[in-house]
């Protein structure tokens, strides 16, 4: 495959770590769906030492891509990381120790996986693209603590993985996420009560902004509130397009979401609160009252809504985008108490 010279000019640190040889005998390659476990012999390390991670700079990434004639698939959001500084930052921010199980979503050619495998006790890497599986078998052949699952992450039972590989304890999730499924992946991890300690992910800069902001910002929305209900967001780094191959059109950012042991606000029915939040932001230009009464997810009369807004001390003309998480929680509790008790469930 011909790669433009442009990619060869990307700056990189070219750092190679030399560490003592681990007990490298087998790489556990599990092809999910076919229920097949293939055990593969590891490459022979030289002189009792092996170098890790080997990927992470442009030359090595290009060499792997050329070796396998790999063609990037836009539909899977394939932009591979080629900056060792960024990779180091991700590993540090995720706080990975040799006691951790890490779930990596979308390992690509295994660049970040090599870094994760060097730091963690166990890495499960879930990759959807058939063409990447033989590449991963090659690039991860020296790591005996990596299991590759060939599957769509949205179909994987992560709770089951945590119990199988981590005794049910919370796992750390690390990923350079494909844009098209960023929100479903993150919300799925939070809403399905998957045992997760933290999620450290590369996302589009604009998505990272949306996760961190509060009322008053144009980026404030349902994603901000959902993320902030479940986790404490922390911006690890802004990452420019030249850290990827191929270069994306927009900037990216690494964000860490540390899951709260209990949410920062109490609410009697979180699902109801999220229905109210979605209804408020689906019609941004409308008042809170109109947004809620037009929502197909809610069956509240205009009078009920007006009464709730009044009782909570907000002006009738208030817009949903000005409400804090705490205010949405109080609104949800109001409807929970005043409509459920009268035998009038909201949906
Ligand atoms: N982690 C690699 C890196 O940083 O170089 C690759 C990141 S690339 C942005 C996203 C990866 O996610 C690709 O390898 C892509 O094939 C994979 N992917 C996309 N959709 C997926 C899905 N639904 N389930 C699992 N992997 C997926």
C-alpha cells in the first residue's frame, strides 16, 4: 500500500523500553463467536531481553500496515496512534497497575495494547475488523497477558468478562474510540452497571468538551449531564491530528472518567431524570415547559409541568439548558412524587 510521504514527517519520540523478559510462552488469541481458543507460540526473544512496546512510532506502524497490505476502513473510524508521548500519557492517566484488568476497545494493530500489556496484569482487547485479527496475533505474540476478542464491543457482555478475568472487580477501560460509537459505548458502560473503575479514552475534542461543561456553555447537553452523573471527568491532553495515521480532520482529546462510587446528586428514579434531560435538550430552543410537554417519552400535562417549575422556584420561561444536574434531579423527584402517587406513571 502506498502511504504519502507526509506521514513519515510526523514527529515522534521513538522511545523503546528495554525490560527483563517475562514468562513468555503463549499468546492467548480467542476468536469470539466461533468459541475457539487458539494458542500461539511466542516469538523467540533475543538474549533474554525483549523490547516493548515496539509500535507507537510512525515507521513501525507503517511497516506493519505495509506488511499486511492493510487498508484503513473509514466505517470503523480507523485512525491509529503514532505518538509515544500520547501513549505514555494515556497509560499514566488511567493509573494502570500490574494488578489491573484492562479492557481495550478497538486495538487496531495493537499499538496501545502493547503499552497496556506492559503495565497491566491482564488485557482484553475487542476488535471488530477481521483484517486486524492476524495483525494483532503478530504484533501481540510476545505478550502472554493479552486476549483478543474478535467482536463488536456493543455486543460484548463486559460484566461477564469482568467476572471471568477479574473476579468481578471493576476493570479499567482504555480506548482510542471510533467516533461513530463514542456515546453508545460510554453510556452503555455506565448505564448497564458494568463494574468499571475508570474509562480513559481518546475522543473528538468537541465530544471531550461536551463531557466536561456545565450550564451556560453551548456544548452543554444530555451527554454532559449523563457523564457527570456517573463520573468525574478530567481532561488528560489535547491531541492534534498529526498524532494519528491517517490524520483525522479534527482535533482529539484524551479524557478520563473516574466512576463515582455513588452519584453526586440523589434522585429517586434516575431513568426518569434522564427522560426529562433528553426531552429538554431535544428541543433546545424551546422552553423547558414546551420541551417536556412535546416529548413522546413523557406523558405530562402542561399544568403538571408548570406547577413543577413553579414549585421549584424557576421562572415559567426557563430553558432546559440552564438547569444543573441537581435541578434536573429535583424536577425528576417532583414528578416521581406527584405523578406516581396518583397512579399516573409517566410513561
Ligand atoms: N487503538 C488503536 C490505536 O490507537 O492506534 C486503534 C484506534 S482506531 C481510532 C478505532 C479502532 O476501533 C479500530 O481498530 C476499529 O477497527 C475498532 N472498532 C470500530 N468499531 C468497533 C466496534 N464496534 N467494536 C470493536 N472495535 C471497533
